[in-house]
């Protein structure tokens, strides 16, 4: 996973987690993204980690995000 922008909470490390279907999607498909991924990260100079949630309707978007040219 690509690291965050300099000065953000995930600019030192970013570790992906499992992708899962959003349980709220069935009840509100217009307002919710279909897939979720919980991931962790940390920033430079701090030894604690934080969690983030990535959301999407299109899993193919991950290929563009991970592209080193992109």
C-alpha cells in the first residue's frame, strides 16, 4: 500500500487489511460504499499506530492506486 502524504498519520507505514463487504450497503446502497478495508499506519517520529477505513464500490481502483506511475 502506498504511504500517505508527508505530514499525515500514515506517512511512515501503511499496512493493508482484509477487504470485506460493507454490512450497511444492503440497507442503503445509495449512501454507502460496497466494500471496506481497515488498514493501519503510523507517522514519522511517533511509535504509535492508527487505524483507517478505505471504502469503494470498485475494487479495480486499487490497481490504479498501487501503480508506481500513478
